[in-house]
């Protein structure tokens, strides 16, 4: 074997070792890259899941049925306390959930089109339902017509129709659904009577009653509701009274968190 | 150049972490901020509102650590483009809102909004340029990228 032959053999072996090193280095990088990506993805997914990013679970029929709900008359009801009798329940009732014996009484003034009301509802719904079921809280929802848009009134009339023609349980689910489906305040087109009727039907309400009520555009419910908010000197929405005291907070979520602490989870 | 990149990483990453951490505990407020732009399809707002704070913190942490710098800077730049489009859009449509950049999104007065929009756009443009810089020159000093994925050592023989 010549000297050059040996030289070539050595060079080939060296090249093979280098190629092997490069390959293992590449594999190491890939493995490391993959591992870091997986760890980051798991952390992000965990936080996302924890924050309820997949959306708040829609109230199921079974859930809603467990929450005690009833309708109370709002004419003549004291503005900042719950009307405890159905004596004056007429054509304009409000929705109340929870037991009358509950130690904490909450009154919620809201508008179905108000964005901050949507936030308060989404942040408070789950724990309020649970606390109402456990007898810890009684909540009276007093939706009224604050925003000038016709949809605010349409949603109110639809809600009133569900409350009077169907049942308080169905009204609770419809109330929650109206916030889940809330349109933008400056939408180019708002959900119409038939859309509201189909939403009512999806939670077990009477769709034709809703469609008729929205089309009739009777201001009676809104008038009674607005009178209540005026009497309570409600400055805006959402306004929440807890045992007669105004609930304050830096944001609707903050208000919901404070309310949860007051009720005791 | 590489030290300049490090500085930009820390500044942009720090801003992202601050913006995200404020919003993380109140996802519903984040959804309100997203909805205030009245831009996205309604069905997407819940998802985006919950996702944004997490994405912001993730991008911020990656930038500060200098890990996957180019990818993180690219996401950072794309988010800034989205924010610039969003703020321009509410300005043009005369919708007065707080940008919700650092929490506290939602409606405000038009006078307040009109005086804020130019500054917010200027800030986001600056952050966009800094992010773009990092996309182009992703190798910076004191970065995990350099530690985990060292550049092939250059043999002096080949020269620079």
C-alpha cells in the first residue's frame, strides 16, 4: 500500500467521524428544541385551560333546573331590597334566584346590550348559581332599558315574554344566553325578533310568544323596570346592591370577585 | 449590533410581560377589551380574550430569555401589526375606547380616546420596529439561544 493510499484512508475516516459528529449534534439540537417547545406548549395550555379559555360552559338544562328561580312583582317593590312576596306580581315581574331565607341579598341592575354587564355576568354567573342553589344568596335581576339602541328594548321584551309565558328557570337560562350572545353596541345589524325567538326556543322557551312580544314593542315592562332603576338612583350599568349597599370595584370582574368573597365562595 | 439586540429584547419582552401579567388574573376583562374594538367576529372574542394575555406573557418571557428569539420576535411583530390595525380602526370609526393594552379596556370619552390614540399608535409602531429588528438580527448577547444552540465555531483558517 502506498503512502498516499494510507493518507486517503485516514482522511476518509476523519470525514466520516466529522459527519457523525455533525449528525449527533443536529439530533441533539432537534431533541432539545422539541423538548423546550413541548414544555412551553404544556405550560401555555395549562394556563389557558385554567383561565377558562375554552369558554364558560353554557348552562345546561340540569344546572339551571337546580337553581331555584321565581318571578316577583316589581311594581312598588322597595328599590334596593328584594321584594319578598309575590303579592304585587302583575304583568311586570322580575327574575329572582335563590331562597328568600338566604343571608345575602343581591340586586343586579343591568342592560342586555351593556358590555360591562356582559363582563359582570360572565364573571359572576357560575358562583352565583352555585351559591343560590346552596341557599347562600338570593339574587334579583333587574334588567332595564338604559342604552338607546332598539335591541336593548327588544331583548328586554323577549326576556319579559319568557319570564311570563314560560318559567323562571327558562328565563334564567335565556337571561344568561342573552349575555353569551350579546351583539356589539354599534353593530350594523342587531338580532331581530325571529333571532331572539330562536334563542328562547333553544333554552326551552315559547318562541312565538317571544316573537310576538318583540314585534308588539310594548313599553310596559321597560317602563316599570326603568322606574325601579330611577327610584334606586342607579347611575349606570351594571349597578349591584348587596344587602342594600352599592357594590364598588375597579372593573366588573373586580366587582364579581368582591361579591364572591362577600358571599363566601 | 448584538448588544443593541439584547437591549431591544429586554425592552420589548418587558413590555409584553407587564401587559400580559396585568391581564392574566381577569380573563373576562380581557374579553371586554377585545370586544370593545367591535372588530372580530363575535364568536372569536371569548377565545382571543382568554388567549391574548397568555400569548403576551409567553412572547415576553421568550424575548427576555432570548429563547427562540426569531420566532418570538415574529409573533411580537405580528401582534403589534394587529394592535395597530385595531387602534387605527376604532379611531377611523370614531369608537372611543381605552386600548386595553395594559388592562382597563372598554368605553371612554371621545376626547380622552382621541388624545390617546396617536400615542398608542406611536408606541406600538416603535415596538413593531424593535420586533422587526430582532427578526432580522435574532442572534444577541446573553441569550439562551446562544447557550443551547451555539453557532458552529468558525475555523480561523477559513477566515471571516
